[in-house]
């Protein structure tokens, strides 16, 4: 009986250590993208080719300077990473990877009402964590930049066919803005400013989405199918 108890204790210790290592493995991939006035989140992922890249939200593109972004890891190390590609059909952007940082695995599938967690740089924190449930797919018009002139309009349209100029009523009158019209998955997990581009993972620590937008009720994430389609060539 004593041997059985000691054996069970050893198994529980191994499981606990594995859980701690798994949490660290995920948390260490919560990256910050910074410019003088803007902040986004990102994560290191493993592409189908086995190469590790940084994945973030496409609307974080304005943080780039001459094709490079300033990336800060969970230990405060700051490096410049080159922008590789943007998906014009969804809100995704790819950068060259961080050396020595193993990429997250990407889930093969997800289910509605699945429990998920977020690890982002929301609120300018080293790691903002939240959790919730997936709520199914919705069509959203994600507000990006305010349109004030023809150059702004042309810039909006150049982002891709999913972008359009819409109008909103404000206290100061009607305002035109650039919007990304996409299908995304809603979640009850809290997505706060600065979380854009951050990781959404399942309970196994596999990536199931990328934080994209939020409103007063829900967060919205890029669909797993869009992530697979974007990374298929990498």
C-alpha cells in the first residue's frame, strides 16, 4: 500500500511539473510589438514547414518601420524583426521568428463553446491573461483608421479587398473610417487594448486563434481555418 501511495505521489509530482513547464512554454511566447505611440501583441508559432515565425494581427502593420518591427520578449529583450507577409483575406501578419524560441503548435480543429485562454500584452503588461468560452462565428466590420482625405481612402483600399470605407455617427457628426470586413470567432475571454495579435490557446496549449477586436461584450479572434490557410505556404 505504501509503495502504491508513493508511486501515485510521484505521478502527481510529474504531472504538476509538466503543467508548470507547459504554462511557462506558453507564457514565454507572449511578445510585444512596440512603436513610439502604439502597442500590439504577438506570439511565436511553428509553421507547417517546421520554421518558427512571429504571428500577429494584420492591423498592427502601422507599427512597422521600413519593413521591420520592434519586438520585446517576456524577459524584456528587444530586437528588430522583418515583416514577411500579410494575409489580405484576414487580419493576420507574419514576421521572421525570434532566435532560440520554440514556436507554439497550432491546433488542428476547435469546437464551439470550447474553453480557451489568452496570453497577450494587453494593458502594456508583460503578460495579460484571461479565459472564457468560444461563442461561434460572426461577421464583423472592424474599425481601423479614420478617413480624412483621399490619401487615407487609397491607403485603406490598398490593404486588401476585405477593407472598405464606412461611416459612423458621432457626437461631432458623421465620421468616415476604414473597416476590415471579416468573419471571426467571438469569445467571452477578455480582450483589452494592446491584446491585438495575441495568442488564444486551448487547454493543451495549442494555438486556436489570434486576438483581433473587441466590443463591450465579447472579444473577436481570427479563425483557426484562416490561420492554417495563411501559414500553409510557410
